[in-house]
C-alpha cells in the first residue's frame, strides 16, 4: 500500500486566503503611499504658486531674490525703451505696480508718473520688439535680478489696457431709403 499525503481542502483555502490578504495589504499600503505623495505635491505646488508674480519693490528691496528665477510685474516707462535690432536686445525700465487695484489703466498711469516709485532696469536678449511694449503697458517678466541691478528677463508678457477699452455701444449706420 502506498501512502498518500492527504491535504485538507480547508487548509489549502486558508493558506490562499492568508496569502491574498497579505497581497491586498501590500497593495493598500502602496496605494496610500502614492496617494499621499500626490497629495503632498498638489498642496506644495499650490502654496508655492499661489502668487502669479511679485512686485518690483519686492525684487529690488530683497537681496534674497538676486540670482533667483522669479516672475515680476511692473509698469513700463515709454521713454526708457531701447531696442537694438542688430543684436535683438530690448532694454527698458519698469516701475513698481501695486498688487491690488480696481482700474489697471489708472494704476499704470499713476505708477509711471510717481517719481518716488521703485524703478528696475530690464534687459531681454534674442527677442524681437513686441508691438505692445509701450508707455504705461504692464510688463510681466520671468528672469533673474543680476548683481549689476539689471533684471535679465527670459520671458516677457505685456498687457496694454488702452487697447481693450471699448468705445461704447455700436450705433447702427443709417441707410438711405431707396
């Protein structure tokens, strides 16, 4: 007679159940870790990117920003715009624009005409002169403040509120009767 090892079917099911419970626990822990990492990245990205840009006062007045890549906003002084078309270099001066305002056009006008306002010289290389770079335009620039006190911009976005002012409701032209 041969001896056979008899396996209780309940023992095999219990072993498989224990194994699958352990695997589920591993997947649950791994999923929670991934979910936690994603949550951390979302929250930290929101906190650091909560402000779209900083002001000229903050960049010029805080040595901590020197050499760091930042996004700055300011009002362009039209007389300071200088464009070297051969070397594609744009230079101009911006003044501090307050963080909060009700009327952008009025805030730009007031900022540019205030002689006490903080000024910052801006230099952009390898760029063609944008049409909207004009007196009292809002410049939003990405770049770094150099040790020479010049803001070396790598990206320039401009807003000119006077370009978007409506003239009023359209009045239909009169048609002569035929």
